[in-house]
């Protein structure tokens, strides 16, 4: 079973002070920083691009987990890798087997990890099964992409469980990342179903003490692990 990893999503912080957002992640002992890139086409918001990732890279050494919610990832993958992303996640909804393979070549040629995300209503497409071993992180979204601060969609839980079982049955070490509405109160729901990377936007940055919120999420998750 892979270790629990906490991935604060800086989208939930003051976008005028992202330097502080990454500092908080460091101070709280986060394992990676989750960077949400949204283009206004794939999802109804516009966030930031490779320039921002690069600027934050100079200020932070944590693993950068860049979540591309964009329609045309082929056009930008290299730029986000060069900017300093360590894990680059693409959405299954905008790929097929051929484009996945092209992107995988690009990501692995830079020695980086590739993630694959699905929206709440999307099942893993058939072309994924023969490529599972190329994916370091499967991202199960539990809110519609676009905004931080939404409530976790619990109807996604059976899919999360199914994906975790698929990974386990194949003997793979794929991380299962849960993204959307993760809060201390629902950590048990996702960890008991195999989620090990917990993205938290509002669950960290909207709290009075965001640094402590990171440890609290970790404690809750570890406690579920011990009791199972
Ligand atoms: C949604 C993003 C999420 C989001 C998480 O489009 O992919 O990463 O910022 O924020 P919370 O945890 O507040 O749902
Ligand atoms: Zn995200």
C-alpha cells in the first residue's frame, strides 16, 4: 500500500500571494503541492500557466503536482515540464491511446511522472487498461473541475473503490489521488477506499491555521490506515 501523501491545492489561497501558499505547504510538511491549471475551455475558470509554475519552482522544492484541466495538453506539456512540474496530470476526457502515448514519451523523456485524471462522471476509458503501468498517479476527481471549495461528490466512491482494486489486482504501485472537497471529516471515506494522495484546497487554505490543517489531514488518514 502506498504511503499517504498530502497535496495542498494553492488555488484555494490568495492568488496574489502564491509564494505564501507554497511556504505554508512546506511548513505543514506537505508531500507535494497541487497546481491547478484551467484554461476556460475544459472547465469554467482560468487560473495560471507555466510562468507561474516556474516562478513558484524558484521558491519551493516540494514535488510539483500539476493538474492540467485544459483542452489541448499536447500544446503545453513540454512548457509545464520545463517550468518544473514533477508529476504532470492529463485528463482522460481529452485523450485517446495515441495522444496518451505521445505525451507519455514527452514526460518520460524528461524523467518526470505522468498522471491521468477523470472527472466525477467519467469512467476509465478502455485504452487505459493496457497502459496502466505507465501512469504513476490516477486522479479521481470528486468535484466538477473549475473551483475550489465545492462539496465532495460521494457518488464517486464506488468508482474510487473500483480503480483502487484494479491497481491492486494488477500488482501495481500507482498512487490513487483524490481531488475535490477533501476535508478532515471525509478523509476516512476516501482512504478506506484506497485513496492515498489527498488533494486539499479549502481543506487546508480556508482553515484558520492552514499549517496545522495539513497535519490534521495526515493524522486522520494515518488513523484510518491503522484501523483497517
Ligand atoms: C478543481 C481542482 C481541485 C480543487 C481542490 O478544479 O482540480 O484541485 O482546487 O480544491 P478543494 O479541495 O477546495 O475542492
Ligand atoms: Zn486539481
